[in-house]
C-alpha cells in the first residue's frame, strides 16, 4: 500500500511537471497571458495563468491510470463536477466573466456533488438526528461551504507560490488522515492531487514562470472542500497517542487560512459599503508584501501558521468539547489578521508622513 501511494504521488507529480514547459511555450506563442488591469494584480511581466491545465492533467491521468475513483459514487460525481468546473474556469481564464455568472456555475457544481454524489455534512449539531429539518440544514450548509471555499481558495491565489503551497500542505494532511483511517480511495485521491500541485509548484514558487489561474485554484478548492466534508463525517479517533474526538473542528483548522482571508476581506468590503466581489489589495498576503516580505517568505509563513493552528486543534481534541479546538483556531486566526492589519496601517501612516 505504501509503494502504491508513493507511485500515485510520483506519477501525478511527473505528469504535471513535464506538461508545464509545453503549456508555458504555447501560452507565449499564442500570447495567452494573465491580465494586469485589475487593481489586485501585482506582477509586472507577461505570465500565463494556464497552469491549472497541468494540475488537471497530472491529477486526472493519475486517478484514471490507477482507477482510484472507479468504486466511489462520491468521488465519481466529484470528478465529473470538477471537469465541468475546469472548463468553466478555463473560459474564465481566457475571457473573464462576471462574478455572478461564476457564482451560478459554482452552485451548479455544488448541486452535482450534493444531489448526485450524495456528499454533504451529516453532523451539524443543530437539530435532532434523522429529521428532515436537520438534513435540509446540512445540505444548505454544504452548499455554502463548497461555494464559499472555492472562492476562498481563489482569493489567496494572489502571489507566487502561496495557493500552491497551501494546497499541497492541506491535501497532504488530508491524505495522511484518510490513509491512516483506512479510507484508501480518498487518501489516494488526495495524494494524486498533492503530486499534481507539486508538479505545478516547482514552476510557480519564488519567481513564477506560470500561474495556476482559476482552473487550478477552483479545482483544488473544490477537492479540499469535499475532503473536509469527508473528514467531518468520519468517526472520532480515540487512541492514546492520537485523539481526534471532533473531526469537524479539525477541518476548520486545516482550511483556516483561505477561510480567514475570505471572512476578513469580505467584512472590510462590506464595512466600506463596497461589493464583496470587487478586486482589491486587502488580503493578508498583500499586507505582508506592503511590509516588505517576499513571496516565498509569505508562502512559508502562512503554511507554518496553518501547521501551528492544526497542532493547537489536535492538542485540544481531548478537552471534552468541540468548542475549545474551534475557539483556538478562531483566536489564532484573529490574532494574525489583527496584528498584521495594525502593522500595515502603522507602516502606511509612517510612509505618508
């Protein structure tokens, strides 16, 4: 099993990695570059945003070659939905569409996953178990979570290496959990995604030669969201050396960086009575850039912070309540966001004097 897992990771990595130079070459020949008109764009060179094609090829070649998704209706519907999402995002990378149009398509993707694949949360403790009202609430929350996280992950794709680094880290954490639990289909799928992301990341980390674009960020976002739902629905693990009493609180920790960025940025936009869909430079990575941090430094910091939040959540799994691991995640995320907002505002004030 270990040999197969390593092989899956390696095949996905190699497939994605060897496809990138060809994608870059074709993009340059056809002048298919990322638009630099939006306020949030920070790159000054012509760079293709079609790296998601390589991630898509590496991932799907691997899962089809090893027949990972063949025995799972959930993963089969997710794969079908992600193919549709890929082509929608591909069109958007070439000819940007309106935010409302993208949102509509994302809800269609979520509907395929929920109603065809029967993938949704089952443990939201609001109503009594096995009631129709509870199922409706679970399904509604699943829609919000899937669509919200697709956009949250898309939000963090703003500097070289950040989205790829966080996507790689999160998918490896999910892969480790699923394989340890004996959930091999999901574990191998997460490994295939990890390998494909790493194949892209070697061309994106540091000084980027290619961006993942909406194709890559939305593909990774939807799979991480579904991995999160799967983990939340998993049984508790109660062992001496590892306790995961509240899996739902742990997925909150694993996915916290995109979630906290989405909540912070949208809250600020609404506070200033602006559309939550406008492009701006209010993201955490933009504030860190304003403080003089490098792209690589920001990526490593946010991955390190993500790891710290996960460790804190794991340490509190024996607390007797899901409140404490969730609260630790919220507190740590709030501290980081507030700290760097204050530091950035001070730096801007000094600069303007």
